């Protein structure tokens, strides 16, 4: 689960709005902060469901706010090279890899050649 100080501050501001309900209204400044935080998390690779659960707002609402915000929308699938982050497995090193996409999908148990083949097919 995502956990950071900015998230805790946002949750506190949201709680000040009162109980969760369809009638809850978010003021523009708070909505802008939430959209910025959500976009940052999505660009860092967090899944939509993970982000929605962390902030406590349904993804349908967050997705609409992102679309309304224009440039804060989550990354789209674009042709070409994409950044890759290689993480050292440390003491639990194995011959299989874990692939996590920017949209939160995870594929585990593949060897290097299988990951390369999967990325080629997805690209």
C-alpha cells in the first residue's frame, strides 16, 4: 500500500469534509492537490485500484478528475522506448523476474528471455 506524509495530509483534509457520501463536495484547491498526488502515483507505476484505495476515493471519481485536469492524466500507451527500472533482489535472488507495468499489472516467474519476448509483443 502507498504510504507517505502527503497522503496522510490529504486524508486528513478529506476527513474534515464529513462522512463519505455521494453528496460530499470537494473544494477546488483540495481536488487539485488530490489530482496532483494521484497523477504522481500513477506516473510512478501505482495501479488505479491501489491509488483509489490509498486515498479513499473511488477510481471512477479520480479518473474523471484526472481527465478534467488535462495534463495530469495517467500515462498513455505510447510507441517507442519506455523507462525501465531494474531492482536488485538482494538476498532472495532467483532466476525469475517480476515485471510491473505503469498501470499496475504484474507478471512474475518469467526468465529474462521471456520478459524480453513479452515486452516485444506488447510494444
